[in-house]
C-alpha cells in the first residue's frame, strides 16, 4: 500500500472508531471533524500517528477538538453489552468485517480520486455519507463482499443518478 493509501486507510479507521466510541453516526463524525479539519490534522500528523495505535490517535484527536473548542456531543454514552459471554466472538468477527470494509473504502476512495481528480480528503466524507458508503456497513447487504472497483463504480452510478 502506498503512503497515500495508508493515510486514507488511517482516516477511514479513525472515522469508524470515533463513530463507535462516541456513539454517533458517521455523518455527525464528519460534521465534527470538518469543524477543525481533523482529516487535514491526521494528514499533517501522519508521520507520528502511523507509529501509534488507533486508540491513542483517537485520544489525540479528541484533545485536538477540545483545544479547538469543538464539542463532540452530550449524547456519548458508555457502551453496554448484555451478553458479555459471547462478546469476544462477536467482536472479533465484527472487527474483521470492519477492517475489510475500511480497506475496501480506502481502495475505492483512492480509485475515485484518480478517476475524478478530486482529493481523497474531499471524497472520503462524501463517500461515507452516500447510500453506497452506508450500505457497506449494513451487514445484510453484504456489499463488503465485493471488490473496491465494483464499489467505486456503484458510487459513481449513485452520483450520476443524483444529477439526473
């Protein structure tokens, strides 16, 4: 993976992680991230961030948002799991699927950036908020079982239908 792809992959993982940890939909994460250009911050700090774990980077992003006066949300609540016994099996399975989806999004966004001439930083929030982006995380669609080129093409078809 190129450094550019690794950067998009990191941004993708951190968006999903923030959504999960802060209990907010991805659309709201992009609104919050946009107020302080967090995607730009991740790009600027990539040299340091790629040596740290995602949890540490998310903690740094949280502090960055606080320093910039951007509230995350009062809706954030601690996670609660009733079935702690089965949690490890479900978490591993979900984490593997999420990792796969993150990688697919990274490759699709990179392909879209090359095809459209837009920056991945611009495409990533648009992609996440699209029907295609949301369908990737819907396990019932199983869209994540397809390749990045198919997903990029599906997204481009969605965009062309919006313009009609």
